[in-house]
C-alpha cells in the first residue's frame, strides 16, 4: 500500500519543524511508507550490481571546472524567474526559453503536449523531453517541473520551486554536451525532463497535481521500446528528481527516501564530500546527510510518484524541512543563493559524469 502526504498539506508540518526536530515532526505528521514492501522502485536486472569507476580528484576538478555560476544564473535561471502559472504568458516564455536553450546546444527535443481537466477548466500542458542520443537503450533521467503555482496573494515566481532546479538541468546539459556526444553509441545516455503541471490548481489531490508526470509515465508505459524492453518506461535506469533547491533558510538537508535506490544516494553523498574536501564547493555544508540503513518513515509526493509506482528507481532530491519561502511570494530571485545553486550544479554534474562513465579529462 502506498501512503504519503500530499504537497498541499505539507507546509504546516514541515515549516514548523527545525532540522533538529525533524525526526520528531516526521513521527507526528508523516504517514508511514513501508518502502521495502513496495513493488515499486525495484532496480533493473543487473543495475544493482553495476560498478562504475569512481571519479578521481583530477576528474572532480575537471568536472567542477565545467561549471559556470554566471551562465547558470544569468543565462538559464533568469529567464525562468517569472510567474509561470499554466496558460500564462510567463509560462509560455519559460517553455520557449527551455526549448531554445536545449536546441541551441544541439539536443534532440520532444514535446509531449496534451490537455487535461483541472478545477480551472480544461488546460493544455507540455512536458519537455531532451537527450543527445535518442537511440540509447537506457537512460539516466534528470527531471524538474517548470511551471509555477497560482497564489491568490499575487504573482508567484517559484524560484526554488522550481526555476533554479530547471536551470541546473540546463547547465548540466550545457557543460556535458561534448562528453555526452562522445559517448553516443554506448547504449546509455542522459535524458532531461521538464514537467508541466506539477502544482495543484486548488487543493493537492490525486487528480489535481502532477499532471505532466502522470501523463508521461502512462504514455511511456504504453509505448513500445525499440530495445527489447517491454516499453519505453523500462528504458529509464534511474530517475533523479530535483525540487526546492537554491535557498539557505533553513540550510537544506536531503534524506534518502527509498532503500532500493540507496546506493545512488550514497554515490551523491560521497561526491558531495569529495568535492568539499577539494574546496570545490565554497561556503558549503553537507546536504546529503542521511546515514540510516533503515527505510524512511515518510515520503514527499511529487513528480516521481507515477514513475515509482511503475517500478522506476527514484532518487528524490528535495530538502526537508522545506525552504521557509515555500509557496509564498518570497520565493523569488532575491531568495536564491547563487553559490548554493552552483554547488548543487557541481554535485549533480559529477553524479552524471560518474554514473554514465563520461570522459571529461
């Protein structure tokens, strides 16, 4: 049985918890998720045993050198730091900015456009899917949502929710396009997904939330794979979902939510520590701090859920407690820490390089 707390209901629980009180708060506010008993998130055959080489210090320095904080914030984040409610002009401009950025890099871009019923009437949504190798048999999938929530108080920008995570995906693409192209033909590649319609129009429910993720997961499940796999969903080795990243109050801590993908969490944890030891993450403190060998007693509902329920392994990069700007008008450009965003950029870039075995030196 799948239990969880909808995002609309999470604010009172998470915003009232200090990091020190998190364990106590989860016991009060989160519903139990028996992760080890779920049939979802099971690693692909052979995936658990995959042993890829760890990046050396020389590799890590080279990977960090590919980063560019000004490019991340100015070129990729700035165009998205506007109100992007579904159907608005800001939403259209953000969508076009993402598509243009990817096409300018020479990536193959697929638009998954569909309509669905919402509490505000029938709406059109567009997921953006991109890769450098559409013929790959398996993918590491990095994802974030690009639209912003409708707030009655005014125009909600959603800087960490999730303009900055989208910018991180775009900068990972920009910095790794060359090594990804060199890896074409290896059978494994990077896929980026920018989900539309993650936020509820009114109250978070199973039908008023994650519109894009629900549609895309069902579509891929029902689309035949060209690689001797049951469907295109089975081409995803791992889904890494980024959300609520880029603000320092409180300092973010990201737990490991799912034991079947705990080894991927440990990889991120190790890379973060190694980058810190090399002084490549200025002003940084550990974010991936979970050392538990037990399953989490709760989870956060987000765009990963339709994929998790269909057996896709998931690494969910969302901090708890949530940033203190969550779903408020203060979640804007003034409440983004560019250095923290750049540090996350380094961490996830290193993860992609190591996971796919890319040559950057």
